[in-house]
């Protein structure tokens, strides 16, 4: 591993704190490093590998599309993209899709589309309302909307207005919308990087009502929560409202870069030729894999199986919290998006992560002390049992380090 670490330090910019393992291959729900060690992957490439690694349906589609063509210009019709867009619209809101290469690019597309809508309706409403600790990407337009100081820092920012409100405070949201007259609300149903903080059902429904009453666009950032991650195809679908724009990425590409927005009928017509574009999106290969993911989730029982696997994991975590109440506070999230809010210092939380790594389990840490779990929907019961056993042992030792 030291060889790869040294080369990484020499040739790649240091924009990430990497875990000390070099990955050689992946299969099922496990990663394998260059030294032959196996790791249960509860990280899933930051919510990307929703069906685990090398899923047979994805591998088949990879080979089939790879033998046809890998890239064409957007000047031509792209059957895999058209098929995927149809499935996305049929399983969300009536409208149209614009594909991107990533979640940040989806945010950029949403910013431009909302601006087009604002100008088309007289320009009286400008800007976005976002939640404290939200994360919407790192490109300059997206980082303007991201509400984490360590991310937006002092980089140059576009000058469109952004209004920040506390999550789940409907009075604060209503006051900003009435006083500042923003064009749109942009919200993650569950703030992932913000510590796996769910927005309450009553808050989401009130948000949708407020947007309709005030004549604003409601944009749901489903980049991390979507594509089956929280138990429904998109997270908002559990709460009896419909957004105007849906942002998606991560899990949709089957492991390849793919993202985009689904724009409702009231706004989808505003992008005209030349208004926006991209060379690579949608990659025919990514779109083909995306179609395989959708088919596996919606046609072949993957979504239902994922809900069952998530229920088993949540029940096990609830028992674990009862055993270690001094270390684990709240357990937040939904489906296969879970945050264990610990009473540990940031240093102790990192030691917990490193200890699990040595035991062959990969987890993430968000907001310094939240153990963030993003398991695949294909997580097996025996894999959950293994994780719980190892986590319990480390929590017992961590009990001496609580704040």
C-alpha cells in the first residue's frame, strides 16, 4: 500500500483525506485491497453503488452497450438516454430530463433553469432559499448554495441571492419567502453531508404548500437520497407532494458518472437550444447502466428487497443503541441512509472509523462525529450481523472517550 500512497502523494492534488487502503477489485458488497484484505462497503462510493459492486445486471448492460458505442454527440438521438429519461419521468413528475455528468452539474443546471423561469415571469423573484448545513456541490454556482463554511470558504461567488434558514423551522422559511421573495426553495429531504439530518414530513409538506402559495419553484435535491436510497424511488415520494424540479445523480449511473434534473411541465420548456449543454452527458454507457439500475429497482424487486434489508439493519442498530446509550445518541435517516450521532470527540470518531477499517468495515464520518452509513440495498443479513458485532466491540471501547 505504501507504494500507492507515495505515488498518490506525488501525482494527485491533496483534496481528500484518503483511507490507507489501495483498492484492487470489488465484488458484491465488498472491496478488496492490493494486499488481499476484504472490506464490507457501507460507504458505497458516497451513495453511488446502490446495488453493490459488479451487479450481474449492470455488468451485462456494460458489455452490451460497450460493444455498440461509448460516445456520440448530442447532435444525434441517443436511445439509452431517451429510454432512461422516459423511465425517470414516468416514475416521478410529468416533465422532461436534462442529463449531466455529476450532482454539482445538476445543481448548476437547476440554477440556470430557475433563472430562466424568473426572467420569463417578470424577474420579480430572484435567488434560492437553502437549509443550514446543506450541501449542493463544489462548482462555483453550486458552492454558492452549499451552506458549509469549510466548503464555500472565500472562493469567488456568483451574485444571485441565497437565503439560509434553519432546517425544520417553518416560521423562518415563511418569513424569508415573504420578505425576500426568492424564486425557489432548494432542499435535500435528508441533509447528508450535514450530518444525516432529515427534514420532517410536516416541514416538507408545509414547504410545498408555501412554494405554491408564494408562486416559487420547489426544487428537491435528491442527489444522495434518490434512486431507492431511502426506500422509495425518490425520497419526496413518501410525503404526499410533488416538486417542480428534481436533482439526481450518484446512484443512477450504476457506478459511472451521471446526473441531471427532472423539470416539471411548467418549467421544462424554458431550456432551448444553446441555453445549456455538455459534451459528455449523457454518456450512452452511463445511461444504459442507469436504465439497468432502474429496471433492477422497479421491475425486478430491488426496491422492495432493499426496504427489507434496511429494516433488518435499523432494528439491529436500535438494539445496539440500547446497549451503548453512552456513545450513540440519535439514529437518524431513512432506508439505507443512516447517521449515528455519537457522543464522541472528532478525534475519537476518527479512531472508531479506523478501528472498523482494520476489522474490514468501511464507514464515513460526517460533521466530525456522525457515523454515516450508506449501505447498498443488497446488504445481506449476515453482513449486517458482522458489522453490528464489530461496531459493538468498538463502541464498548469508545465508551471511555465520550464527551
